[in-house]
């Protein structure tokens, strides 16, 4: 009986020591080591890829933001503020209970198939809006000019980037709304276009937040 109690106590004490050691190693030392390495090698990414403007953090290069006008009385969806470059559709192209307006509680898309009637209608409506919003008296957007990312939301609904093609068709509208030469705005887009990773992975992209920060600075200088 005494031997049984002694063995049980010894096993419990061994298990407790193992628990304490593993807790310290995996719950304290390992996270501290990884955090230290991350902060030393790539602190920007480790801290959330923060973007600063005017001396304060205004967002992350990994998370898209909405550029909308304040809601008017009776409106459920705000209108885009057309003096800024616009990102990909922010509401999942229609009803999306998972993520709307770049809210960060959850991320997700509509998961509708390509032949879904609602999705087809939403894409057509989005294309018509892109054509209307970005056409100016001296520049008309054609349906064939509208890239896919201008009328579809990303899988997460939080995509911070757009294609150079989508940025390009917004240039004349941005120039008109901000009283800038179109060539100057186009140069801004070109300067903020990132190429393929390693020259062959992925597609060229334009980070909308970084581009709009640069636009704000350009307007301030004008």
C-alpha cells in the first residue's frame, strides 16, 4: 500500500516537473526567442507591417481600407469618396454576412460560384459603376478596360492591393477631382507599382493605402 502511494506520488511529481519545464520552454522561452529574432531581422513585418503618415500609424500594408463619404440619412451603404483611389469591392459584392466594409472581426467572401445569378448581377452592376465613376469629360472608360479586381472582392475581403490596370483607369478621375495633371497622377501610380516577387511570382500590384498617402502629399504640395 505504501509502495503504491509512493509510486503514485513519484509519478505525479515527475509529471508536474515535466509540465513546468515544458511550460517555461514552450510558453515563455521559445516565444521570447522567436519574438527577438523577428524583431531583429524584420521588425516591420513582426509589428504588423504598419504604415505611418503625419507621425502616426494610419494602417497596415496588409489590410485594405475603405475611402467613403459619410453616410447620408437613409443610406445603408456609403458612397465612395472619388477624390481617392478606390480598392477592390469592400462588401463581398452584395450581401456578405462574414465581412463587410473591411471590418476586421472576421474575413471571408460570398463563396458563390461563377455561374451564380446574383454574383453575375453584382459584377455587372459593379462594372457599370466603375465605368461611370471613372469616366471624365476627356476620358471615357470602356467596358473592356475594367479589370477583374475592380469588380470582384478578394477571398478575404481585406485585399490591400489593386492591379496597375485598375489604378490606371482611376487616374483621370483622381486628377480631375484633385485639380492635378493626369500625367502627374499617372507618375504617382507608376512609382507605387510593385513588380512580381523574384520577377516571376504573382502579379504586379499597387498598395492603395500607400498610394493615397502619396496622393495626399502631392495635393498638399500643389
